[in-house]
């Protein structure tokens, strides 16, 4: 390339990228070139002649002439695209994502008005620089000893087993571009992708595209030739073998985008999209939600089978999340709901002054948010999730309630809760926001006054909060505590008596079956948050079995109820009492560390205090225990 030392920048930018980054870059380039058809296919000539399987990217965009090929591929950032623009697609993406694993070369043939031009982009093994290969062209007259050019007419290359002019697909008529990836050596297979990024799965390319792009325009057709086996010995030996009903043929996967596979309007004997909608959050972000009902189609090989959470920016999905903890922030813990609920956040784009909004990182793999001059922060997914949970749409609430039908119930003994609050409520302080004219924080006083605030709400960003306080337990306050709707001044206050709930769940609700309990600060049925207790945990099962052995068999159910009840009470007490630590520790440490699944599990592993309470209750209820054996 014409700029010296660019290979260091290329290598560094490549390392910052992610899996299948080159697929994203080449598709964006093709669509920006006006392509209506893009194919990720296989170069079959080299398969038949050399047994080498090379990936080909072909599009019917406007194509590039000789000088445009040189400008684009021999000049870093060439092709008329800006480099480093905050919100624009960078002009270096395809080169930085392809060259480091195609050091031997990329062959590019482009047609304009039916005339082809060819370049070979490769790395110089001596200098490490990337640039165009030089060709010695035939002399034009007897006085010409031959010319050295970087652009040539495609030719039949016996050495590499390919007639480069013949790589043009039949559907590519007078204009378009074909890229052949040669890898790091003449014999390397590139059909699966970058071997350095573990892109060895046969469905990798269509799956990536169906995760990354929200919608493929109706005017654009995108397809991928997919091998049906990971083992090379089972791959077809020629194009003809790949199409009939052979044992291991290739198949063509159409790429439709993520939204298509969520909605999935095509015929399906199982379930269907039951509900969808959109919430506008306080910072202007739109939260689009999709709830599926019933069995999902079997699409896990090339699209997302189950639910996820992501951010949408200019038709691309970023910050893709499927983790249990993110869904818990939304108030969704039931596995059967989590797996069929998609939430896509659409935050405002960076404004013209560059002061506020979201923009992509230079590797195009995540989004950042700018809230003021010079501040680039991660997306506030947790805050968005909290606000979504507070305003959870009714269909999702209903689905969660139905999923919990038949579950072992949490502590329902309100008398026990009242006694606990009476004894320790003064110690268990929880932060509340109340509308105060001189307050330094904000509250949106639009909820019923009697709705309890949720413990552990982060307030560092000073975003409007929907929760308010109750003048006394059980009373219903006014609909709006302020003189007008919307955020008003508020002051934090520490009040006693806040007590969370506990719910018994199975291990599949936990992101790790080894967790004994996890804390979920948001829950549509438990306004003070809920502890999820893993009733299938080995510690609990051994405790239950240990105490059941000390009583007649007909008391087994009673023993189990008491043991689980004690662990629920202890878990609730630890979460409630941890609220006190906010006065001496930063809230993020209390919420993120001391209430983490690891910390809560460790806190419940003690046997002395729990056994004392269990033995005391069982002896009062069932009589004296048998001697231990």
C-alpha cells in the first residue's frame, strides 16, 4: 500500500475485531455499492484441480474500473470513504479484517460495462507491508520490452488451478465484483473463514449475518453456500456433487436478518409470535419487545433459536446479550419466558454536535454512549432494563405469572414477615426518593404513592426514577405527587421496614447450577425484589435428606417445607440487612459484589445457624428427633 508502516495499524485493528468481522465489512461494502445480490460461495475450479476450498464473495454492485481498484486496494482507506468518522462506516474495514489471515493474497476481479479488471492484494514477506502484486504484461509493440502493472486482465492461472475470468457467476451481468480469499498459502482452505478466530463451524457465516443485521432490505438477496460437514473428507469434490442429493452436499442458506427469525411469519406447525410492542424510556431510547408463544422453529444452526437482548444502530445489532443476569435485571427469571422474549433497545444516535447519543467503536463490534463533551461510556443496559422492568408490558407479566403456576411457592406467611419487620425493621434501612422542592435528585411521580421502591436502584446517572414512597404500609398514595407530570426534584431518605421476597426455583433458572441463590432486584410480583432459591442444589437436598432421616417417613414433606423455609428466611434476612452497608460502602459494591450469586451462595453455605433454627422448629412441630446414626 502507498502509506508506509500501515501493516502495524492493520494488524492492530484486526486484533480489535471479532469473529466474522470480514463478513460484515464485505456485505456493507457490497450494499453501499448498490448490489441487489450478494453471495458467499465456493471457488469450485480450485476444488476440482487442487483440492483447495476457497471462499468467494460476489456481488452485482456498480463494480470498479482499473484506477478505482488501485485507489481502493493499494491506498489505505481508499475508495472515497472517510477513515475514522464517528458514525460512518470506515473505509478500511474490509482490508483490516481480511488481510491478516490472507497474507498470500486476495484476488479481486471487477466488471464495469462488461470489461473486467483484476488485482491481487498480498503481503510482502520481506517488509511485512500489504500492497498490490505486480504483473509483467505482454509488450504492445516490438520496441516495448514488457510493462509492469498492478492491474491485469483475468487469465487462466494453472499454478493456482483457476481461470480468474471464469469466477464470474452467471447472474453477474455487466457490473459487479468478485473476491477470492487465498489464505496464507496456495493450499489453505478459506471456505469456513478465519482459522485464527475459530470460525470453523459450517453454519458460521449465515448465523453471524442473521445475528448481526436486523433486516436485509427486500431489494437485496444475500445467500451463503454452506457445507454440510465439518470434516473435509466429506466435502463435495466438485460443483456437480454439491447440488444433487448426495450424502454431504452443500446447501444455499438465504440470509433474512434477525427480525425475520424472531417474527417468522412462514408456515410453522408449532408456536408463533404472540405479542410485541415498544416502550419509550426516559432518555429517549425505544425498547422494542417480542414475545413468542409455543414451540420455536428449528433454526439454531443459522439463526437465533431463543431470546436475546441487544442494541440496534443503523440496522445492525450490537451488545448482544443472552445472560441470565441481564434478564433478571428486566425482572424475567423464568426460563420458559426468557427463552422466548426478545428485547431490542434503539437509543438515540449521536447528535450533529457530537454531544449526546450513541456511536459505534472503531472495531464496529459495540456501541458507546456520549452524555456530554468528551464522555464515552458503555451503554446503560442495566438502567434501561430496570426502567423496562418497572413498566413491564402486561403480556410479559402474564407470561411470567403463567410460568410460575405450579411452582413451589415462596414464603407466604405474612405473620412471619410482620414479626421480622417488627424486630429488625429499624435496622434494615432502604433508600427511598420522595418529591422535595430543594432535592438534588429527580423522581418521576407518576406511580401510585403506595408502591414500594425497589432496593438497590443505581442512581449515579441521576436519571428519572419511577418509584415513589408510601406514607404508611398498605395505604395508597395519590397518582401524582408533583404539581405536574414528569421529573421533579427529590431527596433521598433512608426508611425502615423494606423486606424482599423469596421464590423457589429449579436449577435451570440459574446461569450456573452451582448457585444456591441469586438476587433479582426487579420482579413484577415482588416490588421489593426477590431472592431466587435453587431448590435442586445439592446442599439443600442433603440438608433435607439429613433432617428427614431423623423423623418418620410420613413427616418427610413437613421436614422439607421447614428446611426450605429456614433457608428462604435466612436469604431474605441477608439481602435486607445488606442494605445497611450502603451507609459505609459504595452502592455498586453492595449490588454488584456483596449481593452477587457467588456471595449469596457462600453466605447460605453455613450449617451451624441454619441447623439450630431447623432443629428448633422441627422439635416444636414434630417432636423429638431420632438419635443421629
